[in-house]
C-alpha cells in the first residue's frame, strides 16, 4: 500500500490561493504518486468547518481514504461561536479522525493518532513554569493563548493526550504501528538552541509525555507536524517524519503543486 503523509497545509493562510486551489493541487499529487491512503498530521486551517470540509472534499475528489488528527490551529475557536472542546467533539465524530478510533490497515499494520499537546519541556530550563505559562516573550504572543479555550492548563492536557494515545495503541498493540501526532514528540524537531526567541517558544513545540510509548510498543513510523520543518530520520528502529507544507513565506518556490509534492512523504507497507 502507498501511504502519503503531509502536515500543516494551512489552506486559509495564502495571500492569493484559496482552499480550492490547495485541494486541486493535493488531489493532483495524490493521483500522480498513486497514493492509496492519505494521512494529514494537523493544521489544515484556522476554522473547524473549513478543516472538516477540506478533508471531505479530498476524500471525494481523490477517491481514497483520508485520515487526520487536528492540529492546534484546527482547534482555534475565537471566530467559530463554539468552544475548542466542542470542536474536538465534532472531529471525533468524523470517520476520518484517528482520536479514539485507531485505523486497522491489515493484519500487520494499524494507524494511531492524537494531536498531543506541549508540556514546556523543550524550552530552555532558565524559564520558570510560571513564565512559560504566560506564553508571551519579546512582545510576541503564542496565538493559542488567545484563540483556544481549553478548560485546563497545557501540561495536564499533554498528559491526557498521551494517556489517550496509549489507550488507543492498546487496542492494536499486536500490530506494527504508524503513530501520528501534531505536536512534536522528538527533540530533534525542535528549533536548535541557543536561539533568541525559541529558547522560550520551544516550550510550545513538543512534549516528553510520549517518550515511554516508543519503548513500550512497536512504533515503526512516527509522523508529526507543527514546526514547519521537512525532515526524516531513523532512530532505534523508528522512522520519524515531519512532512510540513507550512506557510507560503516558508516555501522554497511559489508553485503550490511543487511544494506539496516536496513536502509529502510516502510510506510503502505490505
């Protein structure tokens, strides 16, 4: 099976292209590369209805199964009229969302997914937990602070996400696992320190709560997004993949189809 993986499409952040342009380009790449199953590791858009519609449109137009986990942007509630918790409930009710519903590919493979959440452990230790909880530094505000309204603090949310992921893996623990998160679970994907800004903002990039998962289960692939890096490496038998498309200003070219093609990683399983 040919599995395509991509993250951080941000289909509503381009200054000229529309979500339909992203949709058309992504479908062309899917067809060109003969992808049979598409995995999206979060941050489709800044509005849950737009994210939901985009995923449904890709599935219909590409005529393949599309699975996703929401990213932090997909939970932004400021302009939706509902809370982030209600947005989560909407996603979980979708057949495409992996949270609480692992996807069995065949007798050997399964896909498990969860957004995860940041637990501040990737920040420079010089910052106190109180300082990090402000989510403001050098005049910049981490936008989740004002656009997401979770009813609990970040570290508790990270722990809950890890526990939910373990619960889901337990359902398919005898299979080889493709694990998909949005939040980074390996420090190699954090911004290298020292860094004037990310010594602080790395706090909101990753989590250490998933560490035990990699030693306790047969994780073969670990897909994540969030950082807008494109990188792949192997460590201790796990292939870590960060296939972010990212914002237009971060692209190497102005050609959306070329950028999607370069960002998308392909996994082949039997």
